[in-house]
């Protein structure tokens, strides 16, 4: 095997997603798969990260000419690979899993599994886009994004191994159910997931800068550079959206944008409120955290979306809380089983639907989108 095809010693140094995955597989030689962690990652619910597929021919036909100048700058930045080698443990890594309170440990592991699955979901989608396409602009972007997401997933898996679990990434690729999304839905959902990911990571990072005594695990020290990857990925999708004005300006697509904003925000709220010990350990009020992440994401999304949600509207918080309560009812019904459990679950789903409709019908706040969507991380 020559030097150009050798597997790197760690996924942090991988130049492609394939190299990063191979490096992870090498670490797993002789290690038993954690069935529980992989089973959690395999779940397909409204609150768990999904694997997506799309119309790859339509995506391959994208013409970036309208945003060429900013596109080339972004691709050059990503090719320079500022975070190569970052996602690896250093001497600063001192994890105390044994000293962690069991209930907190369970919530934190759940957080890491969910994060690992979400990162790897992006890797799988981007890698497939690269494999299927022939448009050099598009395939280059997705190769770079797949590389980054594979590093992120590998880094989280490294942290999980210390707790005695890991997510079998290869098994997920082959066995997890894939959900089909039209390309424009991929744009909306991925743009928002990358930008809200940035807002989440940087909010936690800045909080822990001020309160280092609350940093109960070393992985949080890596969040600043990590969230900058998320930010640049979001920039790429902002440029993709800018190539076709209809994607953000037509009446029907404005309704879809509002739908995805509402869905992404409410899903985050419900998921985070189900990890109270995790946020308590960080010294973060989970309700404050949710609203702060929404504010950051809304401000950022003005670069490309012609509207933001009114997160201070009187109907906003109460209906988010109703969705969270409904989600608990659905979970309880599913766990109970039988006729009674089914009735409980259906009732919870009806309440969640009503709450979502109440959120969706809150009037949006409109604004003018700038001619140039590019932004720099400012938090």
C-alpha cells in the first residue's frame, strides 16, 4: 500500500470521509459493538436524527454561477482544512466517567449518541452526493463536508468508547432506514441543522468559558472549532439556496421555510427539555438556552430566509411546552403497549399536532434578504 492510500492513524487527520471511517474501523478491531448504543442510533422517531436520500441528479444540475465569487472563496477556505488534526484527544483530555453521577451519565451518553448519529447522517448523505455526481462544484463541496462530518462522528465515538460504548457507524450505514427528501427540503433542513448546530455549540462553549467549573467533560473544550465547521457548512447551503431565487421567494416555498423553522426549533426544544440533568450539570437553564439558541439562529438565518419566527409571541413558549408534554405522553403510551397504550399514544400525537399548528400560525417577522448572504461567525 503506498503512502497516498494508507489509512491515517486517526480520523482527525483524514482527508476524506472514507479515510475517517477506515480509521475508526481500525480503532474498533477487537472491540465489541455496543448493541444498546447502536440500537438507540438506529431508532427513527420525530426526535431522533435520520438518514436521508434525495434526487441526486437534480442536485448535480445546480449551477453556482450566480454565487461564483463567494462560492470559490468558501471552497478555498474549506480546502485549506483549518481543523485538520483538531478532533483528537490531547493532554487536556481528562474524562472522569467513573465519578459522574449515574443519571447524568445516562443523559450525557444519550446526548453523545444522538450527536454522533446526526453528524454521521450528514456524512452519509454528503458522501453519497459526491459519489453520484459529476458536477465538480457540487461534488467538491460534498466531499469536503463529508470529511468534516466523519471527523466529528469519529471524535464523539472516541469519547463514547471511554464510557464502554460506541456506535457502529458501518452498521448504521447499511441498516438504518433512509428517508427521502426532495432536494429543496434537504437545503432547508440541512441549512437549519448546520446553523442551529453552530448556535448550540457556541452558546455552550461561551457559557463554559465564563463558568469552567461546570465543564464536567473535556469534549466541550473542542466546541469552538467544531461549531465553525458547522457554520461554514451552513454557508455552503445558503449559497446553494441563493442560486435559485424561487427557493426562498415563492409563496409556497415561504410556507415550507416557515414549516422547517417551526419543526427544527420545536424538535430541539422537546429534545433538550428531556435532558434536564445534562443542562443542570452545565449550569444552564434549559429554557433560557433554547430561547438563546433560537435568537442566534434567527439572526443568522436572515442571511437567506425572508422571515424569522416570533419567539417572543405569547403563543410561542406555552405551545412548545405543550409539545414537550405531548411527546412524553406518546413515549409513555408506546412503553405501556396494548389498547390503553395506543389510546394514550394517539392522544399525545393529537396534542402535539395541535400545538405545532398553534406555533406554525404565529405571524412570522419579515425582512429584506441581503444581496450577498455570506457571513462570518460572530458569537
